[in-house]
């Protein structure tokens, strides 16, 4: 479900917070990795568990990886299991910065565990990413409940996912923070293929 509403106030907040949204990454449509945040890069933790010697990943390479994404309590929020590997170009901004940095130097067959802090993932959760919208702007047939997600089309034509946090007689409160904002993420990454090396371009 999506609504075409001129949410310029929300659009301005998103722009100020440097949050960008993409419909899909490679062949993993709907993946959590398809939404990324440009943010400072504090140190993250990398643990290499296995690898084969050979060509290593460099910035600009197009690669395919399998991954499992978990919170620090072990809750799994995303995985490529049962899907094609995630394909992206390293350093292009198609994935969160910490994930981009983690694959550098990896070799085909290598598996790595990386802990990514919020600033290198989906950023900190902020009240600036919430907005109150007059309920009348959704139309008379609007039916939804707090906790549900909607797709909102902004004034510039871009669509973003938002979560309804509150509904009253006159107002609908929307939260455009990424669901993983403020979370430290743990990814297990296996490099499946280097599709095109930067030197081949």
C-alpha cells in the first residue's frame, strides 16, 4: 500500500539526515541492504573464519556474496539463504558503509564475521525522522493501524517506507527511521564470486 502525498516536510528531514532509499540491490529485491545511510565510519570488528587464497576484492569490483544479518542478541533480520547471492559493486554505495568496507580484501570462498556499529549501518534513530500528517490527507477510505508500514511518495517522486506509530482522530504520525536504526549489526559474509574486477573495466 502506498500513498501519493506531498510530504515535503518529511522529504526535507530525510535529506538533512542523509538517508537514501533504493528499491533493490542486485537480485535481492526487498533486502534490508537495499536501504543505506551515508555516515561517519567508526572502527568495526572483523573476524575471518575461513578463506581460500586467490584474487581478493578491491574497490570497484562487482561481487556476489551470501550473508546472514543478525542483531547482537542473535535475532536474525535478513539472510540470502534460499536466494541468489547479493550482487553489488564495492564502493558504489549500494550497501551500508560497514558492509562495503568488510568485503574489501576478501577472497572467493572466504567467510567473515563483521560487527557494524549504527553509524556505519543505518544510523541512529532520531525524532527528526517522524512527522505528523493530517489524517484527511489520506482520504476517507484510509484504514490502518499503528505498527503497519506504508510506502509514501514524496514531493520529488521518490518512494520511501514509513511506519505508522500513532493514529488519532485528526493526525497520523509516521516514522521514516529505518527499522534497524540505532542497532549494532552482525553480518556473516561469504564471498561467492568476483563477477568483474575493477581492472577489467
